[in-house]
C-alpha cells in the first residue's frame, strides 16, 4: 500500500525513502553527514577578518564542530549592508581549514561564482533566498560538490523537495537539507522554526537534514532550546552562528553565540544526542543500522 506522502510528494520521487533507498551518506573530508555521527557546522554569519575567522575556527573545533561556516558572498536584506569579502573571504576559509582540519561550507549566490566557490569550499550552501533559483541549483549540482540546501523562507516542504530533486536530476546525489525557519504571522522570533518539518523530512526522505536554530530564532538566548528541539526531532546535525564578539559582528550578531555560549550549548546537547543515537539505533531504516550492516 502506498503511504500518503508517496502520493503527496509524487513529483519528487528520487528524494523520497523507497524500498530500495538507503539513507544518503554525504562524505566530506574524513567524515560523513547523515550517518551515525551528529555533525555540527558553526562559524560567523560573514567572514570578516583573518583574526575573527581563525579564532572562531579553533574555538568551534574545540567545542566539537566538524564544519566551519562563514559567508564570503552575502545575501542581505538591504543593498547597502555589507555584501561579503568575496574571494578574500574564500581564501581565509581555506586557510582556516588548513589550520584546523575543519571542512568548509559557504554560500554561493550566483551561477557565475560556482566554479570559484567550489574551488575553495567542501560544501556549497544555497541560501534561503536562492532556493528556487533553478539555474543556480543546476550549476551548483554540476560542480560535483555536496550541496547544503536551505529552505526558502516561504517555501513549503514540497517546494524544498522540488529543489532537492533538481539537484539530483543534475547528477549530484549529495544534498543536505536545512530547516532554518519560515515566515509566518509570528514576529517575536525572526522566523518560525518548523520542527515538525524536520521530523517529517526525516520520515519521508533519505537525505540528511540539518537544522539552523540561529536564523530561526533571531535571538541568541533561544538558540540552545531550538538546538535541543532539532536533536529531538531527529536532525542529523546543526548549523549555528558563532562570533568572537557578537555585539560587534558585521551581520547577524544578535543571533550569534560567543565562544563560551557555543561550548556550553554543545556540552549541554551531549545527552540529547546520545539519546537520539540510541533511538535511531532501534529503527531499522536508521543510518546507524545501515552503517552497521554495511560494515
Ligand atoms: C546564512 O546562513 O548566513 C544565511 C544568510 O542564511 P539564510 O539563507 O537561511 O537566510
Ligand atoms: Mn546569517
């Protein structure tokens, strides 16, 4: 019997869990996203200076993150806001990878920049504002790099899956979905964190799902709670904004954690992550089981 969601999302068959589909494991440097390890991506909203980035890279690594994030090309709400360091930002990210062994994820905003960003980044981020830019999705897919696909702020789950399907259709199976909050009538939070969306995506797709509590919350005080919710909902990892001095950040400072706050958040998540792994281990389709079976 076909499940309701197979009908509901019938136009994106390749992203759905099917009988023969094992969870997609996205290999990055020497680890895997979507497997039994819970993977955290962290770093500043924007790459600002060498000092800022390197200090952050070392701090997040000490706290257990695996992937350094940081925008070199920034989509901003105002055309007069800081637009990112561009190539200089990419070079700094590569330098931080060399020093720390962290992988690098950074946003690509234009088709024109795909080759350049792919040369420096381990994972290409497609931002919320670009989720439905199909020419960008195609170009990014063709680069061969894994793609972190952020949900558009007014995109339904079905819209998100269509964009993921487009990447798969272009020969790139390494898609990581990212829930970062959606726009609703609520304005007390920057966006409304769709934790049900995370649980649903984990049930119906074979792709890894990452949660971004920072852009959902918009306020740093809320980030640890949303991170716990994401773990409980079954996310494969987190994306968290971290800055050495959030008050002085060039973008998204109010939602960024400082080093101590990030370290504490990560430490407090440990029991939740252990519980999640235990529960997943009991589920036949879980990455943990599949990994055991594979070897
Ligand atoms: C970001 O990750 O800094 C960012 C701009 O995110 P989003 O595309 O989700 O707004
Ligand atoms: Mn940001």
